[in-house]
């Protein structure tokens, strides 16, 4: 007891001494200390952290809180490659106050995408980003079992029977766009794909998934609301979900109006007893009762529509922008695609869903585009329980994050020879090279592959795997076929902008097009 008292006194007097010394300093010196303290603290903390052998090696950083945000945010794959050289496939880095543990390569895919539900959480990693935009009660603002069921509900509108109906609608939207938009006037011209592809994507997705009425609203002032909401869907939201700024206010207003508009549509269809199998709206009106007997509210259905449309929008628009830019450098591939389309369609111009299944080079072009430009370069989970890194003594503690980057493996020489070359023909040999595992699993939204150790995972894997793959291929395939039938084009490949929600081409991202002679 007296020992403790003595120690307290000792610390107290030492503290008083330090305090006196500080008081005696000039103002400039005081400010220096206040500024230097976080740096000192961070360096000491990193030193102590590096002494622990139960921790994954931490990438050294100078700036507290910011950590490695700048190298990661600007060139994630280069940053990962540099870390891999120093530390191997598993390392941690600080990103805006959060410790992220990366595990590169197929073993990392397995470790993170197939981690147990109790151990990691996607909703805790993503909710700040998604909930202000999508709204409450859906996707990452609900327990995981509800998300699994929401995916099952949505999948009803993403079947072969639906796609057969969607293809002519998508083609009509694309033709309508390229025959009326000012950037496509005349026999030849220049178009900014960062303008054209998001527009074509939203028109085609709205027409198919939301129906004709919602599509037509985009010709009115309603489009501005989508743009306001879209501006709220950026990586900044990970750090600042809410700020008292005009853009955040516009985001919230846009969300409320769009959500209410979808609810009005639902109510109208209900009142007129007009529920068919046209689109995602019909599908969710027919089938949105959870297994515990509760039903999704109309507001929740509206929010799920916002979320699904928003997700598909960014990923798909990025992918079609990239394939246009790559093909602009490969006129030979454009001709090959043209000939493939002619040989499958014959005298017909109107592509069908069935045709798409036979257009191997079209599908391989999309596949190769996704290899080089996986839209989500990083996938996160928050760690809920201490996680052991397999075959090591290292533990990722609760509260840290794990990060998996299939896009890193997908652009790595180790798995793809001439990894940086755009070559759709690399997929010619076999459609499913390497993945001989036929084990499947069902997390509640249909059977998917159990293993996720393929280096090629543009749609992720495990319980959070994408349900939009077939829709994306149908939409992108129809867009590509229609472009090839209508135009020849050239372009210069821009650099990648990693700081956006999805990996986008940097501006200027233009193609120079000319119409094919009939
Ligand atoms: C400050 C450069 O810029 O130094 F949407 F129904 C709907 C999206 C996951 C994005 C991760 C971090 C970038 C830091 C830059 C639905 C269709 C989904 C799936 C640092 C100095 C949403 C994380 C973005 C890291 C980039 C997760 C999407 N299919 N859509 N410093 O999506 O699926 C959905 C699902 C993610 C990210 C980043 C920085 C279902 C800087 C400079 C600055 N990223 N990012 N989806 N950074 N700097 C989605 C899963 C979910
Ligand atoms: C999940 C990629 C298009 C809906 C995912 C994930 C990836 C992905 C990597 C897993 C995310 C994670 O594990 O955290 C892509 C790519 C697309 C695409 C590359 C297009 C080229 C779409 C479309 C839709 C969609 C068109 C809807 C129609 C979803 C949904 C999830 C998901 C609902 C589940 C999220 C979860 O369970 O946490 N997607 N996606 N995606 N995607 Fe996509």
C-alpha cells in the first residue's frame, strides 16, 4: 500500500517537473512540442508493435492517423507489390486511423472471403459508406441473414427468363442513345466515355430492372437527383459519413425523393393490381417475406432498389468504359468481334440472349476487361473476434480490418503471363481453366462455388459474392455488340484513377468513333 503511494508521489513530482520545464519554454517551443507529440507517440507505438511476434508486420508510416493512405489511395496495386517484397503476402498498414491487414493471393482470398460469419463483418466495414446512400433496413443496415434473403429476393429478377426479355430493351436503349445524343451526331466524332457509359448504364439498368415508367422519368429533372445521390457514394464517406455541407444535404434530399418515388410506383402497381414479371420491382413486390415471417416494408423495398441499382451502375459503367478504351487500341479485335457477331447473328441485327451465349469473343472481352480492371480494388471486413492467420502465430485482433484484393492477383505475372497486356484470347483455351473444384455451398441466395482460392475473382466469393454477374454480362454483352455493329473507334489508354468508388479511367477518357457503312 505505502509502496503504491510512494510511486504515485514519485510520478506526480516527475510530472510537476516536466510541467515546470514546459511552462518555462517560449510559445514557439510549446507549439513545437504539441506538434511533435503525435509523431513521437506514433513512432514509439510502431516500435512497440513491431516487437510483438503475435502481430502481422506493420508497414512503417510517418504521418499519424493518415498512415499509408497516400501511397495506397494513389496506387494500391503498386503499394501492395512493394509491401509484398518487404513482408510477404500478409502485412498490415494504417489507413485513416484504421489498421488494415492485407493477405495477398489465393490463400488470402480463402482467409478473408471464406472467414466465418462470427469472426468478420462486411456491414460494419461498409455501412458508413452505403447506408446514407441506400437508406435504412437493407444491404449493410441489417443483420447478415436479412442481406442473404434480400439477395435471394433480388435474384428472382436476374434469371434467364428475365434476361431474354431484357436484351431487346437494352439494345433499344443503346441505339436510341447513340442515335440521339449530341456526342454521337454525324458520321464521326469524339466521345467522353466517362459521360456516355454512365448514361447508357443507367438508362439500360432502369429500363430493365425498374421498368418503363422509371426509365422515362430520367428524361425529366429526375436525373439530377440520381446525380446528387451518386455524389454521396464516394470513398470519403468511409471517413466522413455526414458533414454539414451542401453536398451531403443534397444527397439526403435526393435519397428521400427517389425512395418516395419508388414507393409511389409500388403503391400504384398495388392499387391497380398490376403485378407481373417485368422487372425487379415486380419481383420484390411478389417475393420479399423473410423466413421469420416478417415482410420487407415498402420503404425497404425502395431502398433495396436504390442499393442494387447503385452498385450495378458504378461497376458496369466502369467496365464498359474500359472495354471501349482497350478496343480502341485494337482495331483488329473490333473486326474479329464484328465477324463473330455476323457469323452468329447472320442477317439479323437484333441480338438475343441466346446469341450472347454463343459470342465467345464478346464474353472473353468482358472477362479480360474485368481481369485488368476489377472495379473494386479492395474488399474489406471488420474483425469481430481475434483471427489467426493460418499456419502462423499471428493474430489479427478484434477491431482491426482485413482487406482482400483479388484485383492484385488478377494483374500479377505469377497467375497471368503478360499480365498487363489486354488479350481476350488468353481465355480461348478453356472457359474454366484451373477451377476444377465442383464443391458448392448455399448461404441463402442460391448455390455458389465453395472454394474461393482462384486468382480470378472479379465478383468476389463466399457469402457476400455478387448476384449481379449474369446481369452484368447480359448488359455489357448487349452494349458491346451494339457498339461493334454501329461503330469503329480508336483511343489512347488513360491511366487508372483508384481514388473513386470503382477503378475508373482518368480524364481525358475519349474514343474517336466513326459509323460503319451499312
Ligand atoms: C486522402 C489519393 O483517395 O492520397 F454498392 F446492393 C450495392 C466500394 C468496397 C469501394 C471498397 C480508399 C480509395 C482510400 C482511395 C449493393 C456492385 C454493393 C458490388 C486514401 C488522400 C458495395 C475502398 C473504394 C477503398 C476505394 C463495397 C459494391 N457489386 N456494386 N487516401 O464496395 O459491394 C453495392 C453491394 C466497396 C471500396 C479508397 C483512398 C451490394 C485516397 C490521396 C487520398 N473502396 N477506396 N458493388 N484514399 N486518399 C457493393 C460491396 C460494397
Ligand atoms: C457483391 C463485383 C455488378 C449486386 C459484389 C462483390 C463484388 C462484386 C466483388 C463482393 C463484395 C464483397 O465481398 O464485399 C461486381 C462486378 C460487377 C458487379 C465486378 C460488374 C461488372 C453487380 C450488379 C449487381 C450487383 C449489376 C446488381 C444487379 C451485388 C450484390 C452484392 C454484390 C447485391 C452482394 C453484397 C454482399 O453480399 O455483401 N459484387 N458486381 N453487382 N454485388 Fe456486384
